[in-house]
């Protein structure tokens, strides 16, 4: 081919170069969201999409078809670049949306819209339209996206975003690559590459499978009878307490022991309850929660073998999300549900069902304990007054979290006083399922818990022993080591003979020393968050 023909062929090809046109705004919007940390940006797929849009096409008809084809691809890629729940999560949780009231769905939709970001996007659009009159914006867009890919391949030598500390919560900390494992935690060796993180996670689950609480085969003849009451609260984390200024509520000061670095290991109710009911074994993966477990893993079964009668209480029906069914099938909680007949309710849940008054339910429980012939009982009480979307009866708007939390804490505080007066010996364990995600963050809007971040799984866990001869004095003893459900099971096993209630003195430091530590790893169906 002659040089003249080559030149004509080349000029013919470049004659159909049209640039990105309006797609420039699409990528500029992504760059802006990435800069402020609102995107989980995938550089290479975006570069491939840009190349598809830039490829010269002679036929105007095919060019128009390319734009039409690109629209759904662009929308899908944009969604893929966000922190929004994945398709698997939507499919697994989507069936529950049908149970939400229309008012709650409308509120969620309004909460999802970020008007400030929409305003910023409008300003960016006007700026783009203005500058595009004189500048070839496509050149800058291509250069920026190529640079992002080069930096992504090169690794963390160049920071894409302003330097920020992405860890949340007062006890969040990164682990040096050469750090030795703390207690029962696996070592974090090497930089946080995908391979190293996977190896760390696999090692964690391998170690957890070998851990279990050893309960005595039988109680000694001089064992003292008492009750175990575990109050499992939905939607309560340290971050939520700080958001509504209730960290210093008198309820927490009344505790004997506080776990200040407790990890709920999940951000959803069903898995959280199963983990608590299986507290006597190490932390399983989310998948293994729904597989058969060794019988020694079930905390209440271990107590039942020692003469504790199992009891079950809910302040709701347990129908939503098959919660009660999961308690039965995966948590092996077979006790009959305590009657809710005659109990009042001021709140209705997000699905319109009544939420029964917790103080009235607790008082009924105490009355039954006083009248009953059982010397030892173990009760699981799950309560949901703090769940997102709950409203006061007759109202359509979600009730503010602060007054709901204030009332619940006041009720629990009052109940502890009533227990003290009753003369009954009771071990009260307050352990939340997970947080409410009140404030939200750049990854998730308020109320969304698809990613089990630290501000959702870092929960306040308190223990109070009622009816002791030598009660604890002063502020609660704080357990600051990374802890989870196995530590609770271990503490119950140490107290199961009840002798602490009649002892003339108690060494609280000895009682709580060397409790099992658990690395901070949390998992939902499609997301894992770990401190590494």
C-alpha cells in the first residue's frame, strides 16, 4: 500500500473519532464521588467501558446503537462502583421488603436521596457544559482514568484520596504487619493484600473451630441455685449511644462487668441470635451458622444439662424474617414462648406488628419465677424497641431513637432495682444483637447494615449479678480485650455453680482474667469486615 493510501486510511479512521460527549459528565461525577470517598471504584472495568465508548465507528446508526447499549451498562457499572448492597444481598433480603409498611418504605426512599450530592452534581453539570465550549474535556477524562489505572496497578505508592482514618469506633486500631497475635487471635503477617487477608481469615476460622467452653459434667452438692437472664437487644452499639448521648445512662454504671471491646460479629438479627445461642464454641463463618453444630456449642443446652430450665421471651411475634424459626432450628431454642397476652404496647414495628412493653414482660417473668418451683432457670429474651422504622402506635413516622432508647434503659434500670428487692439470685446479661447504624457513613446510609462495619458491630455488653452477699462496689469492671460470645459463655461457666452469690468476698479480677479473646472479624451473607 502506498504512503498516500495509508494516510487516507488513517485519516478516514480518525474522521469518526467523536470523543466521549455527554459521557464525560458520567466519569467526572465518578471522579468527584471517588475523591470524597463515596465510591468503591473499579478502575479497569471503567477503562474498558471508556474504550468501548471511544472506539471509532463509521456508521452513524451503529454509533447511536452503541449509546443505547451503553446506558444500561453504565448504570450497572455505576452501581457496581458504589457501596450499595450487591444483587445477592438484595435477593436474599428482598423478600423481607414486602413486610415493610408503605410509610416505612417511603421513609427509606427519602433517606436514600442525598440532596447535597444532587446539588453538587447539578453544579458539576453546569460547569461541564460551560467548559466544554472551549476545552476538549475527553482528553482530561481519558488522562485521569488512565492515571487511576496506573496507580491501581502500581499499588499504594501514590494516594488517590485525601489521607483519612477509615477505622471507626474508639478502640479501632491497625495491626502492624510484624505484630504477634494477641491471646487467641491469629497473627497478621504481611501487607493487606487479597492473598494475605484470605490466609488470615482462613487461619482465624481454623483456630475458632478448635475452641469451646468446658462446662462441668455436674454441679457440686453445695452449688447455689440462681437464674440466668440474657437480654438480647436489637440495634444498639456504642456509636448509637454516642449519637444520642446515652453512654452515661445510669444503667451502664449499675453493671458489675462491662465488655467495652465486644464484637457482635454480624449486623443482622437472625445471625446475631444464632451466634449468641451457640456461644459455647468459637466464632463460625456465616455459612456455618446454618449448618449442624456440635451439641456442646449451644449455651442453653449446656445449662439445661446442669438443671437450668430453658425459657424463651420475645417482645414481638418473631415472625418477621423467620426469626423465631431460626431460633428453633439453628439455635436449638425449643422452650415455649412465654405468653404476651395482656401486655400493653406503645410501639409498632416497621412491619406494623405490636412491640410489647418490655418492663411489663420482665415483671411477668419475675412473677413466674417467684411462683414457680424451678430453682434454676436460663431465659433468652429478645427485644426490638430500638429497631429502625418502629413508630408510636397511631403514628406514621419513625419514632426518634433517643426517646425510645431512654425509655428502654429506664425500664431496664427499674427492673434491676425490682430484682434487687425481690431477693432472687439472678445473673443478668445485656448483650445487643448489633447496632442501629444511626449516623451512617460514606459507605452506607443511616439504617443500612449490609456491610458489618465497626460502628455497627462494636456493642456494649454488661453483666449484673443480683442477690450477692458481697456485691461489686464502684464502677463496672471493664474487659477491654477483643471479645465476643465465647467470652460470655466462659464467664457463665465460671459462675454456673452459683457460689459467687453466697461468697463473703469476690475477687473480680480473678473471676474475669484470661477470658477468651476473639479477633475483630464480622460477617454478613456477602460482606466481611476485619481489623488487620
